[in-house]
C-alpha cells in the first residue's frame, strides 16, 4: 500500500486539500472523510494516464 502526503484545511464548513505531489489538483469535501475519499479518486485519475500533461513535484539532490 502506497502512502501519500496531503495538505488540507477547513474553510468555514468545507474541507479543502491537495496531494503534496500534485499541488495543481485541489479538491474538497463536506467532511474530512469525504475530502480524503476525493483525494484518493484524484490520485487514481492522475495515474490512469487519461489526463494529459499532469505536473508533479519531485526532489532533486545536489552536491
């Protein structure tokens, strides 16, 4: 099972967030559980190959 980090916050009555490796793709939910379910859906879609030009974040090691 893969584990992903995500960023989230509550804005009034909605929970908003995005996967740390895909900051351009934000989602929301009425509950934190709904938000995490939506984040899982986004992850599946982004890795399906059906969405062109998906931008990702990576680390670069330099001297």
